[in-house]
C-alpha cells in the first residue's frame, strides 16, 4: 500500500466473476507522511482512506465483471460508518460482493457503470442497431442516394448534408433532423472526396466560419466528455435518448 499515491490494494486474494465476489489484502505501511498529521503522536488510518480502499476493491471486481471494457468510478457514498480503528502495520482484508449496478439508481450526471440498454436488455451504442445493420448491408454512406454509383470527387458546398439513404422502420421525427443520425456520411464542406464523418451535421466536417458553426455532433461530444469530465456522461445519455434513431 502506498498511501501518498492512493495505491491501496496490494493483492487480489480471490476473484469470482460468476459469483461476483472479491477478496483483497492491503498492508498499511508502518510509516507515512499522512500519519504525521493524522494524528501527531497517535497514527491512525483515516476513515476516508478506508472507504477508498473498499472502493478500489469493488473497482477491481467491477473490472472483472465488465471484462475490462469500462472503467468504474466511485460517484457517491450513500452511507458509511467506521466501527473500528486501523493502525500502521495492520493487514486489512477487504471483501466485496455485487456486480453491475442498476443504472436507474444513478441520476442524470452520474458516472455510469453500466452500458445503456434497450427494453430487451441489449447494449445500445452511439450507432443505433437498425442503422448499423443497414450500413453493413447497403455498403453506402447515409447521404448517398440509394442504388447510385459513387459520385465524382466534387467540392461539397453543403454545410449540412442530406440523408438520402436511410433504413426503413425509423421512427418519425426522431431525430427531427435526419442528418444528426450517427452512422457513415461521405464528404463535407471543407473535408470531402473520400473523407467520412459520423454525422452529416457537425462542426468538425467544415471550417469554423462565423455563422457556419453547426455545433458538435454526438460522437464529438462523447469524446470531449471522456477527456474533460466523464461524470457528465449520464446527462449526455439522457439528452441523446431524446433523438436516438431507434424504434
């Protein structure tokens, strides 16, 4: 255990992904600058670091359950009580149970530990399944007219592209602007001729030119949230659900 670096867990003793249980060990160091202030003459493991140790143990369990596909982050502690003391040199054994939490327990703005799922329990990605399946079959961008050959490489003056090649069965007015559907779009005002984009309506497909700024598409926004503040993913998920192109 290296308290100064928040390296709390020393060893995973047992991990059972099917039963969703974990047991870890953490040896509290005999000396640390943290004990100089907590408390002078009576070194004691801070309660907040005990909670952090439990959170990291649960995090390793979540990583196993999620097959290392997503990073669990501690978003809130509803209730905690410290009923004993941990001193320098003590060996802590921490156990955890439970798997992927119910996403309905997390309000908008929380860090989601679960994927967003449809009513049947299937994972929903940014590209709606109905669109992804259609692209795999049609093998053409969403803005290219059906059954038309690939156009000659011409400069595309359209700031916002038009959806001409969409699958049947999409709900009406969701989204209202069909060029916001995430999929595969060919060309752009500035970047065209064999350059593909995830939507037909995004700042990244044309130069920032005063009033021509269209705003960022959903893919750009998710990527920026990943880099800046992942705790906002819940809010972004709720917003995207309003115009997610899926029946």
